[in-house]
C-alpha cells in the first residue's frame, strides 16, 4: 500500500508537523510505504487542487489528511475532499467520530469526510497527534481491505 500524507495548516512547518510525523510513523508501522508528505495551507482551492493532483497518480492508494476538519473559519478539509471524491465512504468517518466520542466530547465537532477518487482512498483525520493516533486505530482493521476493493480485488 502506497500512502501520501497531507497536513492542512496555516501554521505548521516541517519542523513542527508533529501530527504528520506521527501519522507517517503509524503508516510505516502498519506496513504502508509513505511516498510523500506535504503541508498545505488551509486555503480551500490550494487543498482541493492538491488532492486532485495526488488522486491523478495511480501509484497512490491512500491519502490521509490531518487537520482542518473542525469549525474554525479556515477549516476546509471536508469541503476540499468532497469536491474531488467520486464516492463518499461515510462509515469510516462515522466510525472515527463514534470511537473518538468515548474519549472526548469534542469529537462531535469533527466534520471529517472519507471517500474515493479514481483508485485512491482519502481519509480526513483530526489535526492533533492524539486524534491522529485514535482515528488511525479505528481505521487500521479496514485499510488494506478497502484499498484492495478500490483496486478491484474483490475475491472473498
């Protein structure tokens, strides 16, 4: 599985991207190849264009974003994701919210979206390292199967 990480933030730098670094470590530990990592501003069009270009690459199976899923004025990750996906996968986002509610009521404020464009699964994660860890654990059991299904591997 080839994964790409997009950190969405107006303030993070490569030196301060703790959530993106943690996500990379989790993916590598999972057995995925992290093919790239970007920090993109909270600008809706910049993020939309980034997701569009990344999903044009047939070598990328999974894009995981971190940040921009809340209610702040420049939190546009869900809108950018929705604007590029062909099919939404609401169960993934619902499961992350449901599981996260056990540890924080703030999970109710998550607007994360998950979906598919071309042959790439996009999953929006929160911006905090703790949120990244918790939500990754929720999706860990289904990641490989989801990527296989998207690639047409439907034998049971």
